[in-house]
């Protein structure tokens, strides 16, 4: 089994992070594989909706810190490619099923999905500042979802919040005891509708929150380089 598992069932694609021994922390290879999968999903007309989930005790605890300490951070293009709807738009709705640790790159992944369903006891946050690092893509995406003040508080303090608190500020759409099962049910409902209508709604809804890709990549590259990250 690979670090990322991918399967399509009745029009729903299931993308599952599969490194439970490290709480699904993503190394460079897993990020590249995610990027490849988003390309595949976008090109597959049989896929009507997507569920992104993590196996084991966490959704995703972030980037693989051990790998970063050994080899340094992966390049910006690889990081952005692993996030849906940044380098390549995914025309199908993506539902994130969040549980356990959802930190750093993990929260970035969830933020770049269209709908987020979380367990009440999930831990969501961007702890990078506590290591002298930044979550560059998160600094762009988070304030657009929760507002500038709340977004900056999370980014500048680096403290996680619970799924319950995340729902209260709109960071997650709703809470569920079994987020993956809830996400799968929602995805199957969406998959029943005309994909042309669903894709048109997504394009319009995403317009207000998507900065131009070229500018985004340049700004993120500069921010990461300024910290050697």
C-alpha cells in the first residue's frame, strides 16, 4: 500500500493519506503523489465528487519534520502542487474529513478543499511560527475563510484549536462523530446531480477566494526563501 491511497466508487473519488505511523505527516514523495492524483482526478469525468481523509489517528500532522531536518524543505512547486485548486483547479467538489491532528500542511490541505467536516475533538492549527517557520499558503488561505483577525491569531500564536471551536468560526462546515462516513454520504449526494451545474457553481464560488496563481507562487516563494524554508 502506498502513502496515498486512491479509489473511485460510484462517482466518488476517495483520496486517503496512508502514513498512520507518523500521523500521516507528508514527506516529499507523498506530496508529489498528491499532486499527481489531483491531475488524475481533474481529468477523470467519471468522478463527480472527492473525499479527502487520513487513516489512523489523524488526518495529517503536517509535513514530515524528520525529512526536513535531514534534507531541507521540498521546493515550493511541490508543496503547492500537493494542494488542490492552487496550481491545478480540480473541477469536482472536494470534501475533507478531518479528525485528530490536522496541523500545518494538514490544515493547508483541508483549507484548500471546498467543504470540511471535522470531529469535535480534532486539533487544527498552524504551529510553524513556533519553529521559526511559516505556512505560506496557509497565511493566504486561512484569513479568507475565518477573517483576518482570527486567521492572524492562529498563524501568529501557532496554538491549535478544537474542531468545536473551528466550527464556531467557520473553519469547518460541520461536526460529525465519524467525519469520513459523513463526508462519503455528502459526496454521494452531490455526485447524483448534473456535473455541469456542480462545476459551474464551484467556479463561481471559488472566484472570490482565489488569488492569481502566478502572483501567489511568486509571493510564497519569496516568503519561504526569506526564512530559508
